């Protein structure tokens, strides 16, 4: 497949097709072709879309074959074209926008984020991702990957959905944040900071009976926020499903809009979770948690200042902190 080329087309006015990409070099190493069938997943998703409203697979860019010569290469070509500054941009009326909308996305940035999460975040190609310059090189690569993840959020993040989650937490009588494993790192940050600023918000990352007890009191006045990335924990998804049945507002931070958790969300945010070698990274999700917490504090600064002053007084009484070395 390396060095081959194909073209992707998108529908425009009058039933004509406008060329988006032609002669773009494809590289299996770059996109992780074949890893866990990820490319086939998006093709099937496009095929599903083609079955609605009388649209055929041909109407979303071509025959949705799962082989190397079919739609998969067209999708890869579009993604790589963006990286080399090709024609597919996010301007109104652009072919990239038409293409993304034909696959069911609101615009080009959501498609770009989804493509990245499915075909880069989930790529487990040790030879391609493992640094070769020793321990320092691995650490440097981790920093570089996180910087790339954060930069992609500036260009492809859904800020409207972010604001909607802030409003949902602010309006809720009570908020429960759930996560498991390393996914709990950003969950804890959001809940701990927001709680110290006066919000009725708790985090539950232990699962089992503790998770059940935290969820059983949910009502339609409440909010549940879940952090769920590949591989997705069953208890997190089950907790969301229960909260949805109880009428609570469901919010999800995840790595793809097709994740099990995202399917249960009233509001979903997608952030990249690609790390080095076989490891995911929660850096972008953690940055998002701090951003959400800061936005919550900004809603009522006086309330936040009052709450943190009481918390600080309690911390002092409980002698939480070791003295700074400069004070010894």
C-alpha cells in the first residue's frame, strides 16, 4: 500500500462530484492499517450512514469496500492531505466539509478528531512508535506526543460541547464523576477542584458496591460525568446507562465519538489519548479537567473564593501539608 495513490470524492451541488485528494501517498506505518480492524470500523460506519435517507455507499465517497483498494484508502488520503496542506480545509463550502458531513459529522474538525482517535490513538505499532535513543529519548518522545495531543485540541476540540458540560454541572443539584484505572486521573482532578470551590460533586473510581451506592441516589436533577478511553471499562458504561435511566444529564470525556460511553451521552467531548509505545496518555484529558474546573469557578467567583477559604481553613486545622523547605 505504501507509495500508492487514490482519490476521494465528495458530493456537491447538482449531483456532481468534486475532487478532494488525488495522488496522495499512503503509508501503512502512518495510519496503522489493520490494527484491530479500525479502518474497517469507519467504513462500516459510513456504510451505515449510506443506508439512511435513501443514500447509497456511492453517495459518501465511493464503494465502501474493506479492502486496500476501496473507501478505506480514500479516507486515509483525505486525512493525510490535511497534514500536507491540501485542498480539504474547514471553510464553508469546502470539499473537506462536504466529505465530513456526508459521513455524519457536523464539520471537518469533528471528523479530523474522530479519525485521529481511531487510527492514531489506537495504533499499537511498536516499531513505529518506540524511540531508539535510550531512556532520555523515550521521555522526550512522551513530552512531544503530549504536546502534539494538546495542540490538536486547539484545532479540533468541540468548545460548544465543553461549555454545555460546564453548564450541566453548574445547574445540577449533585454531580457524580466516574472512571476506572488511569482514566480516574483526570476524573479526580475535576471533582476535587470543583468540590473545593463549592460544588456538590464527588468522584467514584473504586467500582463495585461503592459505585452502586454513589449512583443509586441520582435523580433527574443530577449530572453524571464519565471518563472513558480505550479500553473502555464495563462498570463505567453501566454507570452511565443507569444514570440515563434515572434521568440524570450524562456527560462523557472520551477518545472517540463511537465509544460505548459516548453512545450514552447527552454531551460528549473527544480528546486524543495517544501515548508512546503501548501506553495511553491522559495529559489532554487532565488539561481538559482543569479547564472545566476553571470555567466552573468563573461562573461565581465570589462563591468560589468563599468556598476555598473555608476549605483552606480546614486543611490548616487538619495539618495537611508539610512545611516548605525554605520555612525549616
